[in-house]
C-alpha cells in the first residue's frame, strides 16, 4: 500500500504533466504537425491585388472591369495554384452570395486546378460599441458558412483601428477583440473553417500583440494571417519569424516596411525564414496600388511570384 506522501507526489506529477500538455497544445495549436516535416511553401495570390478592377475604383465610369470568374481564368494562364477570393468581390457583399454563385466559383476553380486558399471580410472588433462588434460577429459567422460552401479553409478577419480615446488602453480593447474571435472560432469549428486574425497595422502592429491575442483565443480553429507589410517595428523580419508558428495564411507584400516604401522585400531572406520555420501551406502575395505610381497587377503579380519562385527554388532545391 502506498503511503500518503507517495500518493501526493504521484498526483502532483500527473497534474504537472496534464498542465504541461495543455500548455503545449495551446501554444502549438496552429502549428500542429509542423516541425516533424520540412517546410513546404505553396505560392498563391490574394485577389485584393486586383481590387480596383474588381470593384471599379479608379476605373472609367466607376464600374468593375474584372469578375472573379475572369480572374480565375487569368490565374490559370499564369499557372497560379491557389487564390484567396476576398469576400468584397462576391455579388451582394456584405450580404452573402447565392449558393448558385458560390458553387459555380468552386466548380470553376476545381476544373482549372486552382485551390481556394481562403476568403475574408471587413470587420471591426475594436469598436467601443458592443452593437458594432455584435453585428460584425454575426457577419463573420455568415461568411464562415460561405467559406465552408466554397471549400475555403480560412476566413480572414481584422482587429480594427485603435479607437479614439483608447490609445493607452490596448489591453481593454484587446479583450473585446478576443471575445469576438473566441465566438467566431467556436462557430468556425462547427463548420470546419479556421479563423485567420490579420495583423493590419491597427490594433495588431507587433508579433507580441498578435501572439498575445491568439494565445488568449486559445483555439485550434484560430491563427494569424501574417501580413508581411504591416508590422510597425524596426525589423519586421524578426516579427515575421516570431509569428509563423501561429500562422494559418499569409499576405506577402512588395515591401515589409509598408505601402509605398521603396525598400523591396528581401525575398531570399524571407524564404530562408520560411525554410527554418517548417511552415507548410499557402503563401499568397498581395500587390498594392500606391498613389501617383503606375499600377498594373497583370505585370506586378507575375513579377513578384517569379521572384518568390526563384528564391524558393534556390533555398529548397
């Protein structure tokens, strides 16, 4: 018969093991399975690169000159393997598109051999107004169902701008965001859709902020959308590397120093970081319009993809 001291020690050891496993599961929820296999990068496109053409912004007569089916056809001509089809470009947004339209896009992408790597909506979970947050959670849930029907594994969500008067109350605002993300992640789990939380240079400007939020959400159905151009820090590459274990999708920008920066992304350095990280998944690129600078996504998208592919081949082969 064991003595009380021995039983107590066994119980404490079992409790410590349970807590340790739980902590490990939480910390590595987004990177489950990574580390055991080498990195595997799938270059892709974010449809936002064609935003003006898809929405009609800055176009003649302010009318769209491109549709999602036409964009998919073009992607096929470029041998682009996957595309993030942002929700803004579906008919009726912010309302949900018809099932007929969703399934036609899904079928077309499949026939062209193109994966749908994700979709996304606009939202503000940093609003001090609970009604605004609740409405955006409702919209996110509606688009989780769209993503499920579309076959998109990830729904991209924002945090929101720092609200006026809360500049020194980050933790309070983050608490609102975390509650919203938890509700969305729980709903996403019911529909097989992962919630992607994007660092957009708003409430989420650093790796530490991103990691703090995703750890608090504490769900295998939530992770980071790693936007390489929106870390407001001295060395964005350090923050990029820090959040990869929590990353479920990307937006690779032309510069890691923000829109309009003339310092191009160090693509070979980025690819080395990716290889070290063991990341396996899509790497969508997103080229952006800059005021007073000629912008042609039909030229810029293939150019950036080619640069990434060259670096990928050099690093991985």
